[in-house]
C-alpha cells in the first residue's frame, strides 16, 4: 500500500468513527469553538453539520466561512489496546440551500436520527465544509498534514 492509500485509509477510519467534532470559527477577531454532530459526504471531500441561525456560530460562519473541524476517536483493537486518532479538517463552510440542503439534511439524519426535530426546524441551517486539507495525528511523533490534491483526491 502506498502512503496516499494508507493516509486515506486512516482518514476514512477516523471519519467513520467520529460522530461529533469541535468546530472552530472566528468572529470579530475572537475564536469560537462549538461541539457539532458531523457527517462525512463524498469521502473525504465534505463534512456536514447543522446549527440554529440565532447562534454565534452561525454569525461567525456568515462573516468568515474558514473553519477547522477537529475529530477525535479511540479505537480498541482485538488485544484491548487503544489507538487514539485526532483528525482536523480545514476548509470553507457554506450554508446549503434548496434541494442540496434537503439532500445533505437527509444524509445527516441517517447518521444522526436523534436530530430529526432539530433538522426539521425552520431555524436550522445545514452547512457543508468543502475540505481542503487534513491533519492526522496518530501519536505524539506521528503527525502529518495533506491537502486533498496531495492525497490524489480531486
């Protein structure tokens, strides 16, 4: 297996295991972090999340679409050993509208059925992060960053 394939496999593993993430936004020069439910789409190109429109997160996203999305997962192998993976995606978060919103909300609902009421609210906005790069941490001395182009993803 080459490095691109191996790295994509680790990214896919982390995305599959991570249902929640920390979304980092910025507004008026101040950083803001929020816990969000995430759904990967078009692996590894996009991440979907939702928020109410009356939040600081939503205002920050309208003012500055640049975001970082940090996901953490811990896998336990057959021997009981734990592997911690931290994956950070960076890119632009754009609010989905119309048919695209409905399609992404449907995918998000499949992964997070407990969010049905939230996603059905007229005040709920669905965002899609167009991922540009990933940073993968598999240990204190095992950190790497790759753009999607470097991973061979177009």
